[in-house]
C-alpha cells in the first residue's frame, strides 16, 4: 500500500513538472528549539532557509489536527513568481507519516519579497514524533504563466 502511494506521489510530481518548474530536495529531520529547522534550499532565484514545525494536536470535536510546517520563502530574483510548496515526511522505515502543500494565497511572490507559507497536515500527523527525513518540493511559474 505504501509503495502504491509513493508511486502515485511520484506520478503527480512528474505531471506537475510538465506544467511548471519543479525541484525537490531531501533533508534529515532535525528541528531545534521552538521547532525551527534551518535548511539550505536555493533554486530558481528562490531561497528557503527555515521551516518551523508544529507537531500539532487534535482539535475537537472535528478530529482534525493543527499540525503544520511554516516555510519561509525569499524571492531573490528580478521576476515575480507564483510559488507552490509541498512537504512529505517519512519515518526510518520509509513510511510516509505526513504530507501537505501550500502556496501563494493570492497572486504571486514579488521580486525581492519574503513570505511565509503554511503547510497543513490535517489528518495524517500522529507519528510526526517518529520522523527521520522529509522531501521539500518547490514549484514555480513566472507571473502570468500560461500553458
């Protein structure tokens, strides 16, 4: 089942790559004080330097969690970009234990601008304490991108 799900994720990532520019990097799970983890992800004039992890809790009566990751993205280029972020978290046995995505709320990330993107893990989050590594994917398109 896990292998089928991983295959589905790969197919979706490849389909997304056909429409926009995509880059993925693997990082070890190592949040520090306050859940903040420094990363070094530079691609397409965008930079991700920090992720703030929230391991979450269940919000009752909805049975949904508030587990999330807040990703800080800097646009260091001279072109406005539409940005999407995806995170998939795995345990030491390769089981995906959380996944989510987010992006520009409205419009785009202006050249020279910084924004924080919230990646929610609303239902699959209970094993985040067992995380060993994660994949961080960034998808970009220039403002006004057309097929």
